C-alpha cells in the first residue's frame, strides 16, 4: 500500500502533459442529415462552476426526421486542480427535471464499434426529454462515473495527462411517440458527430 501511494504521489507531482486540441466551436455545422440552428453561449457564472477549458452548446435539426437535439460538450485539459466533469445526474434534477429512467444502452458508431452510454429520461411537468451522455478520454468512451475517475489515475501515472470530456445529447420526446423511435433518431445523431468530434480531441 505504501509503495502504491508513493507511485501515485510521484505521478501527480510530475509536470503534467497538457495536450493541444481543436476548438469545439469549430465542429461542423452540417453533420450528415443534421444542421446546426443555434448556439447557446454559457454564462460566466455557470462557467465558473463548470471550470471547463472549452465547450460547445449547440442545437441541431434533422428536417427529414422532424427532430431536434442539443449537443453539449465540455472539454477539460487537466483534472488535477479540481476541474472535473459534472454529472448530468446531479445537474438536471437541480433545474427541476425528474428522472424516470436511468440505465445504460449500447450504440454502434462508425470507426469505433459498440459503445456504452448513459440513458436518462427526464420529465418536468408534461415535457419529457431523452438524455444520452458519456465521458470520453483519449480513444476511450466510458459511461460509468467511477470508471472515469479510475482512468484519471491510470492515465496520470502511465501517460502523465488527465484530459477528458463530457459529451451529452438531449432530445425532446414527442408525446405519444414510442421511446424506441426517439432513441433511433438520437443514435443517428450521435453517429453523425462521433468521428468529427473525436477528431477534435487530443490523440
């Protein structure tokens, strides 16, 4: 135990490698059948709490499917100074949304195969939304908050870096439409942006 503690302390005391990334605002505004319609700047008060180094908060619309989705990404160059992603499971209930479904689903994405993501169905009054989110570090996609934290330590020791990103998709649910239909449309949206977004993260 003492040896492991010494190794961990050494890993976190070294000068960290902070890799460059491409700005998230440069993400394409046309992604397959999805077209960007509006960007939502994040106010200073929220950014002071979030502490992300780069963000994008943008709505996309698929006119043929008559669907819209919000893409939010927060990128953190380092997590050593308390800059860590905030779980939507904690943030959304604080704004009045009540969770009705909370589990993990599997999605197929190009160039990656199958990934695990968190599925979160939330409700406020009569409004319902589907939330899909995950943590992305290097070439890794993680659903579990606990596994994400474990990889922070592993990457700090092995690669001397701790960069990561929170990726979240929110899609309003149409009353009377089966959840499975909305999930298929959301999966199509994720497949459209997965690789272009991955290319903006450090390798």
